[in-house]
């Protein structure tokens, strides 16, 4: 398992917001760089938030600071429904035959499987997809999840025996559900998927949903091709798409 630079970044952030005055300034400025470094609660509402929460600014005398979301909840405050400070995503990066692989999960299941050769790009991609999540390094138990995912990526004809936390619009959810019905070793055109979900004219929208997929291989957008059967674009590279299809065809 690859050591994450995110931990070092987290330490630097903690030092930057080490005093109440600095933390209050971050709240006033709604500083996204303070996200995960601390939380603040408001005594008049009984709610705690992330520093970057877009809610109306509270009076300073009503605000207290907490190092973790658990600490805020132990003090009797409930999670803000706007910025959802209790939402946490675990993640870790491993290696597979397609390069580096990032696996992230919530308490509901795997929410991201991302592929790239650039480790920093993987973490940025995860943060962009889940900007309000508190990202933490996975523990030893989570490494087992990563190992299961890597095993599945290496042998995608097998099923992934892990729960998924799939997030998207209603349309995207329909597309992704249809993709999961395409058997390993087979492909479908964007038009065929559009027809399958009852929206035959939404071919471009289907392509957009494939591009927005956060869970590579488990939601097999690589199995969608052009109407003439040729391989088109893939969020994680056409070469990886070709290799996945060839692997499934011979498994």
C-alpha cells in the first residue's frame, strides 16, 4: 500500500489553524483549506459545521471549536445538514496492472475506484468528486477492502463482493444500473443503453453518465462502445478500456 501525502498535508493544516483566532478567521473567510482541520459549533443552534460551511455566520461569542466531529457530537451538538461535517470517506492507494488505483469508501460502501499513474492526480480527483467529505487514510481493515477491489480489477469476470455507495442523478443511476447488467466479455453501444433505460434519444447523456462514473470496473462503463463497435473515450484512458475488454473476452 502506498503511503499518502494527504496525511502530511493534514498535519500542515492542523498547524496552520492551531489557535482559536486563526480558526475563527478561517470560519469568517469560509476557508476550504481548513476543511478537516477542525470543526465549530454554535451554542444557539446546537449544530456543528465545517469551517467552510455556507450557513449564515454565527456570533463569535456563540462559537466553540472542536478537533474532530466526534468531539463535537460528544459535546452535544448535531451535524449540520448543509455541510454534513460527519460525512467521512476512507481511502487508500494501491497498485494493479493498470497502474495506481485509489479506493474510497463511506460507511455505506465503496464510493470510488479511480485509476491513474499520478498519485497526486488520484487524490485531487477524489477531492473534486467529494468536495465536502473529510478524507482520511484507510486503516489495516480497509486494506482488505482495497485488496478485494484490486483482485476484482485483475479478474473483472468475478463479482465484487462488496457494497457500493453509488451517488448520482436519477438519470445517472439508471444508466449505471444498466451498465451493471452487461455481462463481462460483452459490450453494448451508447444507443443500446439509452434504449434499455427508456430514453432512446439520450445517447449523449448516456455518454456523459459514463464519463461521470466514480466507480471504475465495478460500474463497467468500459463495456460501452460506439454503435459501430469501435472503442471510444474512457475516463481512465482508452488503453485501459481496451485492456479491460481484452481481459474480459479471454477470461
